[in-house]
C-alpha cells in the first residue's frame, strides 16, 4: 500500500506507462503543429501541474510558462459552474500563441469560463489540451483540441487530481470504489 493513500488505495484506471506514452505523443503532436513558433503554455492549477510539467518536457519548441489558479468545486464533486480565479496571469497574452493545459474537462463549465477570460486578452491563437475528458458529462459546447484519454463519468484521482486534497501524488489515474 502506498504511503500517500494511507487507508484507501484507488483502483487503477489508466496506468503510469499508458499516461507516459500518451503524454509523449501529445507533446510531439503539439511540436509538429506549432513548428517555428513560440507558445505560451498556461497551466491550470492545481490539478494540471503534474501533466503540465511532464508534457512540457516533450514539447520541442520555445515555451513561455504561465500559471492560472482556478477553483470550481471547493471540495464537492459536482461542478457549480461558478469559477473563482485564485491566481491570475500578469503578463499580457496579446499576440501570443496560447495553449491552455487542463487536467480534466467534466461539464466543460470551468474551461468555458477560462477560454472566455483568455480570449478577452486577444491572443494570436488559442487551443486547449486536456489529459482527460468525460464526454458523457459535457454540459456546454467547448472545443478541446488535444485530448489524452476519454473516460466515463467516474470521479478520478491521481496524477495531479485530488479528492479533497488527497491522492495528487499517485503516478496513475485511478478511482475510488463505491463503499469507501
Ligand atoms: P468542469 O467545470 O468541467 O465540470 O470541471 C472541471 C474541473 O473540475 C477540473 O479542472 C477538476 O479540477 C474538477 N474535476 C472534474 N472532474 C473531476 C474528477 O473526476 N476528479 C477530480 N479529482 N477532479 C475533477
């Protein structure tokens, strides 16, 4: 049993090796798509920090790093649709090729909010890259240009994703079995 999880050990949904391989593929895809340009990569905190640091090292382009803190759930598991900006980006984004890196798109409400906010700063281009996506739970039409894995509607943890602050350090994406 991992020392991180103490009593509850999540079940593995996406093992570490699969994440590694897919992150490498996505990094190569972004490298090919943006060849010859510099990108501004926005890490959406907190959940994306592990995905972000891994994929950045697979992108062979000049990259400027920005961090955006948002909180949409508190400790609840259903999106409120209300997004609180906990850390804003200070540098101008006007004229930049911006990619937003998300951990997971569930209802899409958080992402829609972030896209509107970034668009108002007039970047030259804007795309979204998300490690995970739950197509069955989407409540709004938002485009995600790079998707790591499409999953079902289960609540997942690990690889940066938490459950009330726990499990972020797990190397895999897992879920907690009912009854815990
Ligand atoms: P949305 O607004 O798309 O419903 O939710 C987006 C945010 O909710 C994500 O950035 C993430 O912080 C959180 N979230 C959505 N689904 C999950 C999940 O299955 N597990 C965890 N840990 N967080 C989730």
